[in-house]
């Protein structure tokens, strides 16, 4: 029962993290690139201020819950959950040491003006953003596999449980 609860928390937090980063990568970044620079800087600075607590919370909960799953399971399940936890940590580290310092610069630029090399710096922010988004999506995919989602799809598309591999925990017995 505990494994199911922790898995639910891991899927919820990691799915929210991947979804939030995915929305940003698919919608916010392209919008940032077509609005006037001063509008982008003002909006970006405010958005990052609002995102600080929620995104850090989602990254922390994703990492902790996935790593807790790794500690609670064995075999392939442990590797899937551990990998998901490490990828959530990667998304945090990329954010903390890649995006956050640039966010601080953007905040200063919004109050003053952007330097001549601002396009390069903003492109670097976007590269970090895509890296953390990829890490979050990969973590979520590993947790989906952990949960048996791949087995359910296989049984639905391959004509039954006989064609299904046995990766993932036996959640009913946990």
C-alpha cells in the first residue's frame, strides 16, 4: 500500500513538473521570442518570481518521492525509480546553476537595460530550459514505466497479458 501512495505522489509531482516545463518550452519561450524585449524581460522577471516556490517544490517532491520508491523496491523497479529521482535532481541542478543565475540578470535588465550580448545569454537560458524539460519528461516516462503503464499498453495492443513483460513492482502486494 505504501508503494502505491508514494508512486501516486511521484507520478503527480513529476507529471506536474514535466507538464509545467513542457508548457513553458512549447508556449512561453516561443512567445518570449516574438514580443518586444522590454515586455519579455518584465514578464520573465515576474514569472520567475512566481515560479520560484512552486517549481522548486515540484522538483523536490519529484526527486524525493522517486528516490523513496527506489529505496522501497528491488530489481528493475529500483533502477527505474532511482533513474527518475536522479533525473529530477538533474532538473533541479540545471535550474539552480543554469537558469536561476540568468534569471537574476534578467531581473536587473528589466529594471535597467539589456547588455549588447543579451541574445546569447537568453539563448543559453533557453538551452538550460530545454535540458531541464527533457530531464523532467524522462523522469516522468521512467515512472510511467515503473507503474506498469507499458504493460497495460502492451496487453491492450498485443492481445493479452501473455505478451507483457514484467518490469515494475507488484503494486497489489506492496
